[in-house]
C-alpha cells in the first residue's frame, strides 16, 4: 500500500485529494492524508450569508472558458448548481479623471476588435486611438527574452493603455503591477499573437474569422459560479473524501527526504509517506522544503505574493436603484484612490442579494497598498466609503460591512517566471515522489488551481508506478 501526503486544503489540495480518491476507489493500492493548518478546508474560498445576501470573501466565480473547475463541480454532483454571470448586464467601468467611463464594446483585454465603439469611447485620447490604428502594421516579433506586461502593451498601444487598462485589469486579477508581471506567464496568448502576426488587432481578427467557420454554439457566460457560492464547491469535494483522512488544525512544519521515503512533521508527530503533494502558496512550500532541497526552496521563495483585502457592503433598495448598471468598476493607480475595484454583486450574478438590497464588494491592498492589511476594520471601511463617496457619490450608511484579509495570497508571476518554473522542474526530477500544486506556478485562477491539483496527484501516482510512466514533476 503506497502512502501519499497532501499539504494544504485549499482548492488545489482538495482537487489533488479528489483525484487520488478516484484512483483509490478504482482499486489503486494507496492511501492518503491531507494536512490543513487552519480549522477549515477551502483556503481562500469562503462564502457567508448576511441579511439574505451571499458574500464571497475570496473568489466569487471563475472563467467559464477554463473548464477544470466546472468539470470538478460536475464530477462531485454539483452540475445543476453551476450558474453563469448575467452577461446581458455586463458592463465594466474605468475611473478616468474622476469619472466612470465604460470599457467599450469589443475590447478584448486591450485589443480593439470593433472600430466604432473604440473610436467613440472617451476612455482613450486621440493619441492612443491613433496608436491603435498604427498597431495594425506592427511587424511579427519573436522575442528572445521575457518582458513586463507594461513594456509589451506600451510597445503596441502606448503608455495610456498601460495606465488606464492593463494596470487596473491586472491589479484586479493578480493584485500586481503591469510593470512587474511577465507577459509570457500572464498573457501567453498575446505573446504568441505577436510572434505569429505582429499586430494583436490582426491576430484577434484572424482568430475571429476562424471561429466564424466553426459550427456556432450558444455563447457561454464569461464567469461561472455556484448557486450557494464558492463554498459549495469546497463542501461538495470534501463530501466525496473520507473524513478520517482530512486533518484540520494540522500545520506541517517540515518535509524531509529519508532513504526512499518522505517524512512529514506536523506538531510533535512525524509520519512516513511514499509521495508528497505540497499544495500551499509557494512561499509556504519554500519553508517546508528547505531541508529537502535548499535549491528548490530558494526558487520557491523567489515567487512573490501580494495581499488582498475584500470589503463587502450591504445597502438598501435606494442605493440599488441609484447605482450605475453593470458589474462594477476598476480604479487606475494614477487616479490617486486607495481602492482597486468594486463589484456590483447584485447585478453580476442572480440571487446574490434580495431585490431590496444592494451588495458591493470592494478590493483594496495588492502591491500598491500592502500595509492596509494591518489597518483596523474601522479604518478600512472608512477608506472604502470615502472612495465610494468620491467615485459614485455613495454617502448612505451601509446596513452591514464584512472585511476579509488575505495575507500573501496572490502570486505574482514576475518577468522570467517561466524560466524559473523550468529550473523548478529540473530540481524536482531529483526529488522522486514530490509534486507541487497551487497558484504560484501556472495560473492563479480557481480552474488553474484545480488543474494543478489533479496534475500533481497524477504526477505522484506516476512516480509510485500507479499510473503509466511519463515525466514526473511540477503540476502544469
Ligand atoms: C480575494 C481573492 C479574490 C480572488 N478572486 C478570484 C476569482 O474571482 N476567480 C478566480 O478564478 N480566482 C480568484 N482568486 C484566486 C484563487 O482563488 C486562488 O488562487 C486559489 O483559490 C488558490 O487556491 P490554493 O488551494 O492554491 O491556495 P489557498 O487557497 O491559499 O490554500 C492553501 C491552503 O494551504 C494551507 N497551508 C499553508 N501552509 C500550510 C502548512 N504548513 N501546513 C498545512 N496547511 C498549510 C492554508 O491554510 C490554505 O488553506 C482570488 C483570490 C483572492 C485572495
């Protein structure tokens, strides 16, 4: 009987456990134990109900086009609980010189695919619109080295596009700065488009033409979530796992290689395993693996993380009717505000707030404002309320507020991230049975984390001869 340890009970660790469980039930000779340091499973996936409203403390949904999270939900019997975003009301605003300006129709991240809405939009100056036209003639370029998203976007569309769009969009997803994030790791499709077509506009048009030739399928909503929130996914997966193998309040302190096995130390107890899946943030993985491989620990330590604070605020019917339509807004750094973004939750998904309630979810923190994590609740709420007053003239007292702090939760894929992953892969080749999963490697979103967990489980199974052999290593 082979024994596998999973460290971390966030969605990555749970996905790894679920994959192992499927093999165990199919007859593989294995047992596994999941160690989670906190009293609950799910990591940053936390849903709460307050005053009839569904509050998400961490992620509220995932991208529909990445299938792995929806697939996991279906496998655990939650297929009929999946819901799509209200895309008929989808509109996102950017704060420009103190005014909310809607992102024009047809803009794919920063690439305009429809001429009229872009030309008419006050989001861009005439200089940037001219750059968009010139971008059409951008020659193909096979970059020999990675670069930052900011420098890539600047080359194509100029600094205003970085400031008004790329930076706030990435702040929303990574809590990071476009000038620090790797274009190859964060926007691989755009880097490929440049290599093949030169112009991103022309590449996008070619992709659309190709799509038009394939049989039409009904348009899918951009975001998917669950009727009762993201916690439902955690509970659904956990319900399929043997409770006796899920150990909460068990922080692992050390993972060591001893002869042909792995020794996992948690509290005063140590236990031997044939394989270990480390599904914690990379920084925590570095702490655990220092004794097993200082080289690996040092690579993991160099993957930076930022912190994030979410503030949910509930309001009455009057506020609901006074808010602009759409999903919410993003705040570029140059606007001098402290909040990064706000979601109008009652518009984004059905049934998240009763008809007579408005629910706003605001973000603060990130690379711009790491110290807000230490501010008392009252100060955080005051900052958010002052920004809301200035941006959307919202002065009403909230009916309730809830603050959630996520220290070091958002991985930053800095320039050179993919090369770092290659070095990590090579180091793992010398550590048989060790696999890594989580948001520090090949995708920060929930679907990527689900995939990283199942890939890590398959990698551990292969190393133990329980799956046909292909190269083991980092979950891709
Ligand atoms: C505020 C916020 C909003 C987000 N919004 C979205 C969104 O809308 N859509 C989307 O797709 N993604 C979103 N993300 C990103 C996504 O939610 C995360 O990247 C993903 O959930 C991370 O899952 P994980 O299991 O890898 O890590 P985590 O959720 O961080 O779980 C890691 C677990 O490991 C445990 N652990 C750590 N050290 C040890 C140890 N030594 N021993 C035992 N256990 C340990 C921790 O307690 C934790 O439970 C968001 C993230 C945040 C923070």
